[in-house]
């Protein structure tokens, strides 16, 4: 798939910079981040992971790497929302 690729980057999760491998498969794009939205990770100038309140969106597939940082971050989001 020519629109698919892997990249290495950084995410800021819970205020800490976290190295992250990112797998993009025909990835959508986040074209704009409005007020109240936190851009958590970027690649090539684009936001690729963002959060607004209890909503977490990403344009890559964290489940396809060995890194569980995004999964653990999501679990903490769920735990603190109770």
C-alpha cells in the first residue's frame, strides 16, 4: 500500500515526552486543531494524536507496534473519568 509507512516520533503523554513508533495505514489527517484540543503527537508537521476531554483520536495504529504507551495513556483516561 503506497500510502502506508512507519515512522518514529515523540508523543507528550501526561506531560512527559515518550518515544513512539508509528504505523500509518492509509491514514486520515487531522487538518486543524481547535481550542480545547491537545495535540499529543506530531509527524511531518501534522498532528497525529490528539485529545479533547474524554475523546482520543489518532491517525496511526499503535496496536501494530510493541510500544504500549498510547494504550496505557487511554487506560489512565478511562480510570480518571470514573
